[in-house]
């Protein structure tokens, strides 16, 4: 099971998405009356936060009123879950979050949250293609006692809570999955170097990409290759994490270890004395040697795959995205983080664009929101590649839309006398 956490300023949109998305089912409402529509739920949380604003004696004015959680067990882990089981998993997740104490940077005392005693609502979502189920939870930032839930390192608290729950239920830990992927990549890097007849780092990168890995070279100011990263299923590793021998500075030496040069043994020539033969020499018949070159059979080139499949983890589950090789380098190389978004990474923006490229609009929207987006425009109905549009041009248009979707929502400030 994985658990994602973020603080959102666009609470109304978050509640509507959690409860009104296609095929969404309300699981549980805590500390609020039953039967409220999403807009009423949001206004109730917002009014509660503003009511206790005057009680805040330290820190700046509270502007983000909601914390959002996405709880996503695997298909096997949630195979026989009932609605009551989902409700219990949501309560258990908040209980674990509240039990974790952290000392935020710049503070001296341990700080805990109190989401169990806060207004919250949860909705169950089902991925339209894979059918994977996951839980969306929206919680009020201010608890029923008027205390503000601290959201420093909220994503770290969520990961720690997921690890405790996985251990309790005997589920796979995210770290175990990451270590398994890292070992898998290391094995294939070694296999690739063993099969290379001569060292060529561009061919090395090409072989890794053909396997389905995302390879992003890193250059310094003088355009010299100084490193690279390898991605697999949204887990990205530096070359040094895979193994020191796979770093750029050590890669050729590693290849040479797999291809040692054979030692040449010098053999002294044996001088043989030529003795005259007493036998008569017969004239040898001349054989005609054909001067025409032999016709070599044509070797058919091996067919190279024209697509690469990327497995992307999203709040709606894992998505297998099939990207043409002619455009796949555009996404990691040209993606940019929107200004003001401290949560998103280059990989997040590139993955949102890839999901848009293959038409996973819901997954792209959910992923952009989970990494701090929501302030830009979203795709309109009928999104897709135009008939007269080149694939590379469409890929760049997807990147522009992903950049817009990952923009943080602007904070509107009112003037005070």
C-alpha cells in the first residue's frame, strides 16, 4: 500500500473530485452531518477554519484549509474489501498519521497531527481501465478543538504511516518494491555491458531504453556527460545508487573487466633446412581462379521496437503508457517545473504529459493535483492529437498542458486597513 499526502488551497475542487468523479462512491463522513453535497462540505470546513483564525497567535494567516490523502493498496491487498473495510482503512491511516511525531526544521519540540478529530470525508475511486480501487480523503486543517494540524513534512508522515500499516497487515513495503526494481536495473546494466562488443555509451543508453527504462543523461556547462539517471515505474535512481561501477566515470572500466584482452604468447619460428629432392618435379596444371567476388547473402536488419512502454504510478493506480521512440526523449528533456510549485519534480511534469499523450486525462489530472498543481487550465473535452498534427508537435503541446496543470493555484490576498 502507498499513501500520498498534500495540502491543497482549492478545497472545493478536491471535495467535488473525491465524491463526484465518475463511478465514485462515498465511503464515510466524519464529524459532519450526513447528506451534505460536496460544496456544502467544503464551505463547512472553510467556515470552521476561518472561525478559529482569531485564535492563531503565531505564524502567518492560514490560507490552505484542507489536507488531501490518497490511499492506494494493490489489487491483491484489497481483493476482498467491503465498503466497511475501506472505511476502516481510512480511519486506520489517519490514526497512524496522528501517532507519528516529527520535529520540523526550525522547531525544537515534536509536533503531531490530530486528523482523527478533524472533519473529513472519503470517496472510493475505481480506475476506468484497470479497475484498481483507491481511497481519496479530504481533511480539515483545523480540528474540532480549534487547533491547526501541522503539515510540515506531511508526505513523510504519510510514507511512515503506510510502512506501519503494511507491516501490520503483512503487505509489501514501498522500500521493498524500490529495492527490487533497483536490483532488476543493476542486473540488466551488467547484462548490457557483457553483450557490448565495444564500449559505446550511446549504445548502452539505447539498450536500456529499449528495455523500457527511462534514461536521462546529465551534462555540465561544457556539455560534458557527468552522470545519468535510470527510471522504472516512477522510481528514478542515480547511477551511483545502482552501483558505483555503473557511474559514468567507472562505466568503461567496468566494461573492460567483462571483456579482458586475450594474452598473446610469442612463438619462436622453427627454422627448417630445405633438402633438395631427388624426385622429378611434375608440371602442375594451372587452375583458373575466378576474379568475380563472391555474392554475400544479405543480412536482414533486426526489427527494432518503435514504442517504449513506461509504467507510471498515479493516484489512480499504475498506468502502462506506450510512447513512440521518436518522441519519448522530448518529455524528460523539455519538461519544466512551474514557478512557485515546490512539490513537483521534472519527472512529475513529464509523466503528466505522457498520460495526456495517450489519453489518460483523469490520471493526468489526479497526478498533477497530487504534486501541487491545480492553478492552470485543464484539458477540454475532445483532447487528443489533431489529424494534421505531427507527433512531436503533439508531444510538446502535451508538455505545455502538463506545465499549466502543475501550476499552483494563486493565493488571493485581501487588503487590510
